C-alpha cells in the first residue's frame, strides 16, 4: 500500500533531501524548515500510522519502515538523497544508510538512537503501558517531560497544548504499532559511510547529549552539535536549521 508524500521541487538539478518524521508527527512538522532548505529539492512523507497514511494493522518494525522509505524513493525515481531524520526518523535514516550506502549522500540525525539501551527501552515501554491503561492523553502526559525541553514548555505552553489535543484523535493501533516499532531492531553504525551530523537538544532527556556522543564516535568522521531544545529540538528551535544544518549540507555538497 502506498504512502502519501509531497515533493517540493525548487531547482531541477539540485540535490534531493528526504525529511523523515518523528514518531507521532507527520509531514506538517517540517513546514517550518522548507523555506530554509530551498537550495534543495525536498521530499516529505508520512509513514504508516502517521498523518494521512494508512493505519498500522499489526506491526511496523524498523525494517518495514526502512523498506517503505526505499519504496517512496523508487516511486519518485530518486537514486541518491541526503536525509534529515528526527528521533525515530533519524533511526530510520541511519538504518537506511547502513544498508544502502550508495543511495545516501548525507545524514543529519536529530535526537535519535541506534541500538535500544536499557534506560531508553524503559522510557518507551512506559509510554506503551500508559497508552494501554489510559489512552492517548495519558500516553502524551507521560511522554511530555521526555520529549519537550523545559525552556520550550515555559515559552510555548500553547503549542504543547495543541499537540496534546491532537493526540486525542490518535488511532490506538497506530500508537501501539509506532511505539513497538521504536522498540524494535537496531542499527550497525559501523556500516554508515555517509557524511553525518548528529544534533541533540541540550535539554533532551529521552536521548541526552551523552548518548549522542557515543553514537557520533561509532560513525566514522561524524560531527556532533549540541543545540537549544529538548528531544524535539529542531521543532522547538527551527532556527537551528539555518544556523547548523544548512552550513553542514552546503559543505557536504560543496555548494559554496
């Protein structure tokens, strides 16, 4: 079954970037980035259980998510890409790059993880238990302090409330499937040969800066930047896209 995608073509001969959503977000979460990334052609898409994509019927593990990314690229006749992935989207990006190094030019991995360490596993399992016992609103409230930075919670309680209200409409099978997917699989970081930038919010409690240091050490030549924000760092502070991501991409593609 196909996935909904959106192409943003700015210049015929410029590189393609694919933006991969965080766990409970959709394509619209990248709207704040599109203008800043106008030097590139952009593809966004919703994975199963996200946005207007088909619901998750049983499972949606990491390998299935990577397969869906490959299918979206093939449908759009895109042979090589740079990828920006947020949280679980970053994990999909890393797994893809480890399996298809000739298809991936650059990686920007924001607040993500490779293999599932015991502490992170416990955090994600608490989200699953909260949803099973109290539905999407309880899951949202349990996840909230892990996802959003303290500074953002003080500055934008309105936006957090907006996301909380949206969580009420989530389909149970999608929430459960997405969390179980986040608990599945692993990534062989040693097989990533792509130019890679790791970004992490200085207030990220879910995948904190020390965990990103470990990730960056395992990917040859990777760079690491700590930026303002919590686990949703580039959503909380989209200015980091212009200040940090764009310079890395321009350098990687030798755009001057």
